[in-house]
C-alpha cells in the first residue's frame, strides 16, 4: 500500500529504539522506501547495521560523513521524503524541532523537509507532562506536525504512566492513513456499519451470526485514508478500534437502527456492511426476560426488527448515496437485484458465502457490485483492496 513512497524514519536516543526496527520492517513490507536517520545517542541503543539490513538503505548519522555521494546529503534526503516519522521522539529532539534548531543530521534534514511530519513522543511520564514539553508539542502541532499520543504503562525507568512509544502496528496505521491513498474523499461524510448484532433470548443466551466485522472495518479505514469524515457503527467484534474516525459501539439490531437513523441525515454516503441478526424475542418474551430474569421460552414467536436499509431508502435526502451488502448462498445476482430495487439503493455489494475466499472470518472477499444499470464483478482480493474498489465505484457513481 506504500509502493513508490519514501519514508524518512528519524530514530532518537531512547530505549524505545528497539521498536523502531520492527516499524522499519513493517514499512518495507508495505512497499515503502525507508531511509533511517539516527541521532548519535540513538546509536548507543541500537546499531545502524540493524536498520540497513532491514531497509536496504544506508543509515545517516553524521552530517560531515565523507562516504556519501557528492551531494548535500540532508537536502537530498529531504527532497526524496514523502513523509517524516520521528519514532521515538525524545523531549530533547522535540524541543529542537519545535524551535528550528538544526545541529545534527536528523534535525538538519527535517528542517529542510516540506512533506507531512509525524512525531511519536517516548519518554519518562514527568518529562512528557512537563509544561515545557507540552508547549513544544503544541508548537509542533501549530506548524502542521501530527503528534501520536504515547501509550500508558510501565516505563523502562520503572515508573508507571504515560510515555510509552506506541506499538509499531499503530504507527504503521498512522503512516498508511497519511500516505496510502489520494485524499479524494475529503469533505465527504461517510457512515459504515460493521459486525454482527446480538438479540438476547434470556440473561445468558442470544441470537447472532458469524460476522467478524472485517469487511466493514476495512471500508471504514479505506474511507478515512481517502480523507472522509467517517462514523463506524460497530457490533460486538474482536477487532481493534481504528483511528481517525468516530466509533459507535452497539449490541442489538435496535441499537444499530437507532445509531444509524439518528445520524443518517448528515451523511453523504452510507454503507451498510453489518450482518444484522434481525430477529428478537417477541414482546411477550422480552417482557418475561425483563420482569423475571427467567429463561425465555424458546417456543415463543420471534419478531423481526425494523429493516435499516429499507428505512434509509425511504428517508434518504437528495444527493445521498446508499450502498448495502447482500450475502447469499444461491441466486446471488437475482436476489440482490430485488433488494436493490425494493430498498431504493444505489448499489449493492453482493457475495456468495459458499464461494472460497468470500465467507465470514477470512481476510479476502469476492464482491459483485450491482447497480440498476450494470454489474461489476471483482476478482478475489484482500478486504482492504476490495474496500477501495468499492469506494472507487461509489465515487464514480455519485
């Protein structure tokens, strides 16, 4: 997802340097060309050869090193960079960056960079909370830096508090958000539903389905990476909450209905990717659960909850784009076309749960995008790639 992008990774002198090696490796696996610039103090914690082996590029440390090609090295690196990421960022280096000091290879190079810049502070809690450090961070934000908040926990010094460098996978998510895609959805508001719902039968048991939420989460991340303001309405899943969006946690189908319909009017695009368990105990059974706490009588009838997509189709505002998902085991296209027409949708993303790579719980999908005027069959692809293909089609049709 980062093919053709150059990331300048600044590594400063903190014990969290060891995480930077994993981060460099993760960036390379995403296709990025990674150039590491280290401070002298950083080399006391981890050797340049580690990063050179991981990235295939020579590590820069000394501004006056004579082993470079005949060019002004810090300017050459600055010109190549699509993104600067300083991780870990010590209090000392943050202070230099905030005030334009350039007394080593790292700070000199960054001062010459015009690309987006991200810093991941890592230090003792009291150093981080010191008003001087906080003022420096505010200054960097004023100049356009993105500051990734440190995590809380036990620090290397033995203290417990805020100051841990975020995990490499979290910083990778930050880089992907910044670089992985053109911001062609800037200004659009997108609501995505994801995951299953649960309908209580009694205080212990519930009805649900096998949805893991992976497809919906992939769509939400893709939309956010393209610049959209995203609201993710999520059922109970075992997935980490993605950054750069509002996440609304729900449990039941009624919860999801209320969360979606209360926000629908302000959305430009709504994508319902959730697999709703849309049956609940009928009113008499629900009343029994609430009043007595006893087991529900499973012989009692089940009542269907209100159809979210149908409501959206009936109450859509002008210019709003509605996309649903259709998971079928037979007659996929015909059944999906009926849903498209009945629920007044612009697009349906259909898949056959019996097809290899398209079921619940896998990292791939095989989508068929169905509109009133045509059908687009997508090949087997990862859910992240499928999410972008779906958004491409939505933008083409808006």
